[in-house]
C-alpha cells in the first residue's frame, strides 16, 4: 500500500511575507515559525443539539485531530487561533473531558499560543492556557478576527468563512478557500459544520474593493484561482448561507 501524501500547499507572499496556504486550512509563516488557524468553532455540534438539531456530537474531537496533525506537520513555535475558536460562551461547559484534556495538551505543546477574541467567543476560556488578545501584529501583518472594510494592507482576518465555486470538466466544484489579493487575506473556517460564504459575495468586495482571488483547498494541492474564473452561488444558496 502506498502512503497517502498530503496535498501540496500554495507558497506565496502576503505583503512581502513568505506564506504557505495549507490544504487543511491553516496558514504557516516560515519566517516567524507561526501557524494561523481561524474559526475552530469548538462545540458547535452540541450547541445545535441543545436546540433540537440532532447532528453527530464529534465536531470538537475531529477538529482537534486535524489541528494536531497540522501542528505536527509544520512544527510551529507559535499558534494563533484567529477568533471564534469556541462556538459560544457555553462551549467550555459542554466540552467532553477527554477533548478538554487534549486541547490543554495541544496548547502546552507549543512555545506560544494566542487566542484572538472573536464575535462568538469574546472571552475564550482561560483554563486551556495561552494568551488572549484582541489583535496581534507580526512584522508588517495585523491579525484580527473581524476584517475591516476598505483598504487594509497586511491584514489577516477570519469570520467570513470564504468558499469558492469553480467550473471545470463539465461541472462546478465548491470548496473552502483562502481569499486574498496578496496584500491582505481572509482565512477559511477550520471547524466542522462551519459552512462558507462565496467569495463573490458583496462582503468580500467591501473588504478588497473587488472579488479577491481564491486559494482553493483541493485533494492534491491548494490551487490559485483568479477572480475572473470564480462563479457565484445560486440565489437560493446565498439566502441559506446568510441565514446561518
């Protein structure tokens, strides 16, 4: 049996800073030994279950396993979780004890872990360790959860959960992506059950001044798709995504 290789990351420069967009949805900055992940949404499944939506309650465990693999692959000295790491302020009380212990161990496994405050988790639980910040600067880059509207060179943000729709070989494919113009970047959502907003949506236009390019997370590689090749979603799907 041949060993499965991990999809190729996309190497590029973000405001002149070398960066790797990983197919699992993390961004690695080699010059700063820093791994960035956004919108983990731990315990989203249990939040849905509490409202009567019966979905598998293993999203936190699955997200932790994927994040652990990303950290093992890139071996960062610093991890920055870019907001909405916990789905709501009650997530800490619902998380399974085994998952809580795994998260504590993962945070302790790196030299520095930073929780950026999100709109879902303005006060990340302190018991897991790490530092809590509203925003953080790394060289010429500014990391925050909510993207600003208008020009913001060097900004790395989350919140919008970008996805891209691309035509190819008689059908279209919709997948999570990094949205970027190589001056700023909006991260894909990493957590399970997070869904996504098409980068052709006006929310991205307000950030970039146009439809951004997409670094689309594929099965064999991360693909750079120019804005001109990106397709909009049907109006029905747009209404569904915005209603979440």
